[in-house]
């Protein structure tokens, strides 16, 4: 009886027992594999950490050696340099490298070091207290300017600094070699452990696959009958059919929701379907109402011939028509503009069986384009009218300036005759009145001349006579006209070329040769200098600085110590009749001098610019190329 029970149990549950045992064996193998892998990963992580530390050491050794070499070079350069400014610059760089060296040395000491590395590093610790103080002392001796001290610094350089730094660099190279050897050893160990881990993984993988295959075989033997499998197949087919219906409904929902019209036709150009917006445009309630109809049956029958012509082109050529514009009349008789695209529909044999089309309503955009074109035409007309008005203004100013200049010359001439007072029959008050007439007439004549220059520039009648010009001559001819104005306010004018100052009476060494109109160039310099005087403070200074820039160009800057300009004033500075500071009503000026100056500089091939800060003064600069302008005698602009 017991034997029968055993046989029944074995026949009924043997596959289950095999499955359970196989599953337990698979779990044991997986757990064992995970344990082995974790252990090996920890060991590999430790090796990688040591490798990373050695890499950091190697990097620090290289950098420290480089910084030591750089400090040695800078020390030698400072000691043998005779330029004080250069010595100071090199000393700052030396101090920078000293800080970097100290920082990296501190980082190195924070890393774990082997006994061998510690012994080697102690050699540096014994050298640094000797070499670095000697290095600093040599630099200080060479920078105090004393010849004997310089010789002493040179002796220290060769006796202490060079040998000591050389030993330090040699020690760092030795430490680098130690780190390389340690890294190579770790690499070999890492490779060995990685190979061992791969071998273990392959063995375990074999047994896992074996047990998995055994389990799979048992599962295959326990598969249900063919009837059950057929039933499952039928269920899947029904599910697939339901999914297809859902997908079709989803597609209809998407087509009806998108903001474009979609339609498709057969080879005879009859409608096979569309989305709901297209059906609404055609005056139908639902898309199915269009099936079997053609364009002649729609509200746009007047455009049907053109639509079908485009359809035939797509079908015959087998190529799409993309984003072209066309008209359409809706069911209410209203006209619209459409942007349409049509592509051929093909079967599995690549044969065209119809077309698919989409379009969107662009009537509003089309109307905007029409309005834009009309606006552009109106803007062009306005621009032409403004140009005519500007030309008429310039011609009027030019004519008016000539008409004013003739009587002004007469007034100035007679005032000069009266001022001579050859018969001595004028009283002091009368002479003062004559001076007032002369000053007012001169100022008015200056204003008329500036207006005339501005009108010439705006009307394109200004002529330039370009020639080889000496910057020294321009400044020399301009300063006598400005110095008396500056002296009245106690303002000092200083001239610099690069960083060297020159006396205003001897500017031979400041000369720069370039191409310009001498008279107009002098006008530019006088205008900028007079502004620097007018808008300067009492007992202030004016700096004329000439510097050379890239591409064989030079920059001439005029800096004052005056009231300066705000950002808003700088934006409008080069506009006609703009003043530097409207708060100061006592400063003479017309507000067009800078406009003329800017135009003249640019006509001569130069550039003008401004740098200013309110309350601290302003710098106006002009920049020209040396010998890069044509040397023709007369150039009209």
C-alpha cells in the first residue's frame, strides 16, 4: 500500500518537485553569484580608489615640478632685468606661482603617502626652508637698484637657487616614477581580479542556463492542450479586432480635432472620406455625406476645374504638391484663401490609387500681408517726403548762411575800424560797446559757419582735400588757439605719446604721419579741445594722449577733468543742437559742433568715440589708419 501511494505521488507531483528543486538551485546560484560579485567589486573599488589617488599624486608631482621650474625662470628673469616695471610685473607673477606651489604642496600632504614616498618627500621639506628664503632674498636684492646687491643676488641664484630648485624638481620626478610604478602594479592586479571575476561569472552562468533550460523543458511538458491554445488564439483575435476599432475611432477623433482640413479621393477624383471640418466647409453634416461626390458637387464648383487639374498632376507625376496657395468659395458664397498640400496614395505595389490632401485657412494672414504691403508703400512715400524736406532744409540753411555772412562781414569790418579809434574820439563806454558788437558778430559768424558746414555735409557738397598730414603740425597749429582760453580758467594742457609726456612747445617726438584734410583735421582737434576747456572745472587738466592700436592705426584721445556726461546725455550727444549740459546756461555753444566733428572724422576714414562718467570727466577719442587713405589731392564726399 505504501508503495502504491509513493507511485501515485511521484506520477502526480514529480514535475512540480523538479520545478521546485530547480528553482531553489537557481536561487542559490544567483545568491552565490551576487555574493562573489559584491566581494570582488569591493576589492576592485579599493584598487580603483588607490589608482585614483596615485593619478592625483602623479598630477600634483608634475604640477609642483612645473611650478618650481617656472619660479626658477622668473627669479633669473627678475635678477637680470634692468626694467623696474618689468621686474615688478615678474615679481607679481613669481608670487602667484609661489602661492600655487604652496597650495598644491598642502593638497599633496593631505593624500595618503607610502613610506617610500614619505622618505623622498622629506628631502624636499629639508630643501624648501633653504631655497625659498634665498630665492626671495635674491629677488629683493635685485629690485633695490644697487649694483652690489644685484651681483650678490646673481651669486645666490647660481650657488643656492638653481641647485636647490634643480634638486626639488629631481625629487618630484623621482616621486612621479614611484607613483607610475604603483599605478602599473595596481593595473596588473586589477586585470587579474577582473579575469578571475569573469571566469567565475561564466561558470555560474553555465549552471544558471542549465537549470533554466531544465525548467523550460518541464514547462513545455506541462503546456495545456491544443484546444486550450486555440481558445487563447481566438480570444487574442477578438482583442485585436477591438483594438483596431478603438484605433479607428481614435484616428477619427484626431482628424476631427486638428485645425486643418483633411480629405482623400480615389483615382477618379471622387471623395472617399474626410474629417469633420472639411465636411462643414462643404456644407455637409458629417464626413460620410461626401463619399462618392466630386468637386463639381460642392459649394466651390467654380474652382472645381482648377482643383481637379492639380489632383491629376499629383496622380500622373506621382509627386506631391506642397504648401501652395489657392482660392475657395464656401457654402455661403464667401471667398477664402487656402494653403494646400496634396500627396499621392499608393498601394503595396507602389501604384497610385488616389490622393490625400490637407489645407488650412490663411485668409487672415493673407489680409495681413496685403495690409503690410500697403503700409510699406505708405512708409516709402513718407520716407521720400522726409528726404525732400531734409534736402530743402539743407538748401535753405546753405542759402541763408551765405546771405547772413555778407552783412556780418561788413559789421565786423566796421567794428574793427571803430576799435582802432584812430582819431581818439570814442569814450571808454563806446569802445566797450564796439567790443560787444565785435564779439557778438564773431560768435554769430562762427554759428553761421557751423550751420553752413552742417548743411554742406547733409547735402553732400562738403569737399575734402586729402594729403599727407603730420599729427605734430595739427596739434602745434591748434594749441595756440586753445591755450589762451585754458589759461583764463587755470586749466593745464598735457600731451602724452603712449606713457611719455612731452612739453606743448616741443612736440617733435610725438609725430605720426597719416592721410587727412589738414584744415578739417585742425577743425576737429580745435572743436574737441574747446569742448574740453568749456566743460572742464576751474584749475582742471586736459590730457592729449596718442596711442598705437592694432592694424597700423593710432588713437588720439582728449580727456578732461570736468563735469562728465550721464548715459542719457551720451545717447543723444551726436544729434544736431544737443548740448553737453543744459543745466549750465553760461556755456557758449551751438550744439552742432560735435555733429560736424563726427561727420568730418568719418569722411576722412576715421572713427570717433566717447567714454564718460558723470562727475568725473569725459574722454573723446578719434582713430585713424597710418597711410591707408588715397593720396589724391581732391576727394569729394
